């Protein structure tokens, strides 16, 4: 009889214990699998932040626009702008009335934070001078494209030219009174707009705060978008030595004119971003004048570059959708590596095919220390490209390394090493050391060395001082069956254009 009397309370106690244990296990699982407690999911890579305007070391006055660009693999969750360590804005841009400041040097700090709490930042120094007011002449601003009152559709590149006797300190582009960018160009996706009339306002500010502008109206009509036919286009990479200013190599522009490529990734363009991209714009205008019967180039370059042997730039006859200046790359051990020369990831719309074109300039100079740096940089950019996903990719530039594909063809190679490029193509083996680099190879992409694939018995030379190839173009599986011809250093002025030869490839998207 006692057993029957206590059975129900015993059942209740047992059920309670089971429920409590189950709930505890569930909560423990949730806690352990949050990003903060799961080391495999924890993102430790800082966002990449660039201040677009104003320009480092510029002199400003009046009201100016502070504008930044920030990128991160997981997106950006918040922004912050500080002036002299005082918080001013939680947005990407801020209109700063410098008349409320002392005439002196001031610091601008821009920050961006990703969803994991990683904060990337960059800062510049500028000089505020509202004392004189002697310069009252505004910049002359002209909208180059699109054309006023034209009908447009799809993705359209807005570009302006601006001139002023004292230079340009900042830019702004507005569409329908909404600020879109603080640079002198903008890729506008008109499919996100309503069909009809839209207003484009382009502004430029000189160091005295004078504001020049140009405004046009265009008609957006995306009701019938004709699909562009795929086509053959020419892609080239060219290290132009010291921003093209080495007097021993005066003919780099002649090489560009002889090659007539549709997309060019330039390496060593460190002076091109000075004075609001003055050199970049000068060369774009010169080439567009020379190639008057071709579609015009639009040019972009890395920013904040101090040395003539640093930097990268692209000129493209196709719309540029986005760009990312990569200062740090993710290594396999989850750390972030600060690269010697920033990589440049530019997304281009080639007749409806979106292609990421990634310019690279790996660490130069022989020696074990520098070779290790090249290997870290290559390991990191491979991881970056894997993180982009399964998309068309081109990886090109001055890789300062030898290719395993040249082993046996060119017996003169020495000093720079094979490690970085042993990560690119199967069997991922370093022929000089026997080292296995398969652990560093791509998880998503099968890479093709276009020159070696199309010229299997011609070792090729891109750097005469080493009598070897150290400049390359690689394409992934989306484009490997589309390459039809590749050459290097085959124009009249190749030997006087730079200490490097250009490398090109024709790609057939038909």
C-alpha cells in the first residue's frame, strides 16, 4: 500500500529532473555556439577603412564634406567620425563647418565596426585656414558623363572634371539631392530608380572653401533593357616603374597605346592619387583622346599611397561596379596580415558578366625573410578570394615570384623563390625545395596561368633583369575555357616602357 501512495510524487520528481537536465543542456549548447564563444566562427579581421575626402595634408576652409568608404566580409554595422578626438557623426559622411574651428592642423578619424565588434580606422591631418579669404574663385566643374538630357539604363558611371588654381580639396556627387559619394566618380545602378527624369549634381571644393558645381538632368528608362551580347575583350597588367616617372623608361604610355587593352591593371602608381587623383585623371584623359574611336576609359586608383613604387590603378572601358583597397588579408591561423602593397579588388561589368579583377604586388627583393612575406601575402589573398565565393575572378600583377610551370623551361631562375605560386596551380609543389603547398591552395577556385597555358613551350619574360616571368595573369574556372591568346613584351616600345614587360590576354565571352 505504501508503494502506491508514493508512486505519483516519485513520477513527478523524476519528470522534473529530466526537464531541468534537458533545459540545462539546451542552454549550454546555445552558450557554447554563440559567435563570442565559438572560436571557429569568431571573426577577427578588422574592416578596411579609407577616407575619401578631404585629402591628407590638404588645406580647407568653409564647410567641407568628410566621407569614408569601409568594407568587411561580414558587412559594416556602425560608423563613427571624430574631429580632434571629439565624436561628430555616426554615419559615413559629415558636413564640417570649419569656420567654427581654429586656423591650425586638425585630425580626422574615421571608424567602422563589423557585426563581430571589430573596429577598423584610419586618420588624416588637414589644415584649417579661414583667415584670408583672398581666393573667391570657385572651381570649374564639368560633368563628363552621362550626357545632359540623355536616356540611360542599367549601370551608368558618373564622372566629373574639376579644375582650380589652388587645387581641389574635396568632391561630392548628388542624385536627386541625395549624397552618393565624396569622390569624382560614381557607378549608378539605375535599375534601383524609377523610370523618368533624375537630377545629377556634381560639386568640387577648393582649399578656400569655394564651391563649384555642374548639374544635369537625365531620363532613366529601364522598361526595356537590351541584353548586351558577350564579346572578346583584352585584359592587361603592367608595372610602370615608379608611377611611370623613371626617366630611364619614358615610353610606358606608348606601350599602353600600342597594346590598346580594354581593361588595364597598373602596378606602381603611388603618385597617381596625389592632388585629388591629378595624374590618374591626366592619363585617363590623354588615352581617351588618343583612342577617340573607342569607348572611353574610366580610371580608379588606390588612395593614401606615399611611394612611387607602391599603389595600383585600373582603367576600364566597361562599368566599374565596386572597388576595395585591401590593406590586410586573413591567414589560415585566423590572424590578419598587414600586406606590403595593398591589393586592389575591382568589380567590372563586362557585357553583363560581373568579374572581380584583383591587382597584386607582392613583396619584392630576394632573401628568406622577404620570401616568407610573399608567401603570407599570397596565402591571405587566396583566402580573401575564397571568401568572395564562387564567382568569375582574375588575379594579376607583379607577383615577384617564379612559377612552378616554368621549372625546366627556364633554368636561370633564382633568388625570388617558387613558394607563393606553388599555392596556385596543381600539384601545389615547390619544384626548388620539394615542399607541399596544397594546404594553402584555394578551397573554391581552380586557377589557370594564362600565359603558360597558351604558350606551353615559350618560357616568356616579363622582367628582363631576371630573364624570367614574375608578372602573371591567372583566371579561375569561370574563365579558363575562354582565354584565346596571351603575350608579353611584344610591342615596339616594350623595352623602354618599364623595367617590366606588360602581360595581356584576350578573353572570349561568346
